[in-house]
């Protein structure tokens, strides 16, 4: 990895460490949904998502987290970018707090969409982008889905619409961590190729290692992969902590104090909000 990508990799480890700390303090699980896409999330926010450009009239690019149960990584990323206070991360899953265990736009206006029930994010992203295009706004929209979420028929209805409307500014990233709530994705989805499915629906699509920062940044730099087509990236991911890898129980399991200490040591990273007075 080149020197200019090393800070991104380091930040991704810190995002994972923050997810562990938030899950421990908030007594809430969903770690296999949060920690797996940290590298992709960092690359998107640091290298792809653009702020508004007043000169051209373009609004800011949007990011939608469709798999809302994996929200601790997004909360941590928003704090790392200075969009929410780092100390607010300590309020994760507190009753009435701004950071519930599924994101709510009414509790936290910095997010684009309330999420929890799966299968809606791609449709919302597609409609949002279509509306932007109708008013001449060239902003882009990225949406992150889970592999289990791709069981939902609504995902493929949105995919058809996006291809038919030639929404080249739409990027869908699938966090293919191989784990769903009650089993393994390949077993439940028939061991099929998701990138091939997206291509069959008229998209340009590739599969990559979701922890190869150079590959992620390169792929993002080439979006759209084909003119006039929406882009799909299927990111093969894992949790990034050896004793948690591939274990379905981490979809719901809450970490113990020992789990937290072991994970932070292996990640060689500290939660980003623990140095805040």
C-alpha cells in the first residue's frame, strides 16, 4: 500500500475500534454489519463524496446507508469528518438520544435516510438521483447495501428503474460479508454471483476485495464504469478481528469487556471518541 493510502487504512481500523466500543457501551450488537464495510466507508468519505459547488450549482453528493443496523460505522465516520461531535458517540443506543441503533433522520439530520427495514435504500437513492437530474443538479448518490438485503425483490425493482433511466451518477456498493441474521448469505442466496446479477439488470459491475484500499480507491476513481449506466461494486468483506471472523453470532452478540480488549489490541487502534475530554 502506498504512503498516501496508509492514513485511510489506519482510519478504517479506528472506525472498527469505535464500533466495538460503541457496541460495548451501548449494549447493542450488529458488529458483523458495522465493522465489515469500514474500509469502503472511509474511501467513500475521503476520496469520492464531494461537497457542494456553488459555482456550478451542484449540491453535495449523497451517501445512503441502506443496511441501517450497521449504523455505528456511519456514526463514527460522521464524527471523524467533524459532522457530529465525537463525544456524542458515547450516547449510542441511549433512550431518546441522537444515535439510535437504527439511524433516524429526525434524530440526526446529518443522515440522508432513516433505515432499519431492509430493501429500501436503493429505491430511495434512485428516486433521489432522478429528482436531482430533473432539476439539472449533477450531484452523485452512493448507497451501501448488505448482501442479505439483496434477497429483497425491491432491490431489483430499483435496479431495473435505475438502468432504464440511465442513472450514471448512481453507485451501489454491496457489503458482501457472507453473513445474514440467521445464516450464511451464499447458502441462502444459492451461491450466485451478485456482480453478474447487476450486469444482467443493465448495470456495470465489479467484485473486489473490500479491504484492499488501493483497489477500492481505484474503483471509485473509475465510477461510472460505463457511460450512462449505474455502477455496482460488490465488496467481499470480513470483520477485521480474527476471533470474530465468519461467526454468525456476531450479527447480534454484544461484546464482553474481554472481547473489547482483545479486539482493540488486534486492531492496534483506539476508539476515536475516547480522547475527547
